[in-house]
């Protein structure tokens, strides 16, 4: 099945380590709903993704979308907006993290948007 290049605004819901240099990122996108992407090389010191893949960051993403796969491949991302006030206090950080976790658990992958 062919892969298509998809572009959308997204919020980072979850970030996990994957292998030596990659990250597994769960995003909630404006156009595609919840999407899991692999950011290859994101853990390298000179990664092109930089700090864009941090929790609660709003980003513009470009990824390869294949309907027959659960994991998509992240091609590029740019930060559109950060929320530094959420990181100032422990209570704000915990509320923001709880909202991200709720959205992650209550949405179905590939639906919505």
C-alpha cells in the first residue's frame, strides 16, 4: 500500500524511548486524530527535531501515513507554540500531564480530528 505525506497541527501527548536513537511519540493531530509516530534519530545530540518533541508542545508535523500500519514515520516538525507557564509549578505540570494522559487514553487511534 502506498504511503502518503500528511501535514497537520498536533499536540504531543506522550514521548517514549525506542531503541538507541529513536523516540515513539503519541500525537493528537487536528486532521487525523490520535497518531503514533516514530521519530528516527530524535535522541541524537544533533537531531533535527530538537526540543519539538516535548510533552504538551504544539507542533506542525509532517509524517508518512500508511493505513496498513499502526506506527507512522515522522519526517519533520516545527514548534508553533510552547506553554512555559505549565512548567513553572508542580501543580500546573501535573494538571497538564493528566490532561495529556486522559486524551491519550480516551481517544481511539486514527479516529477524529
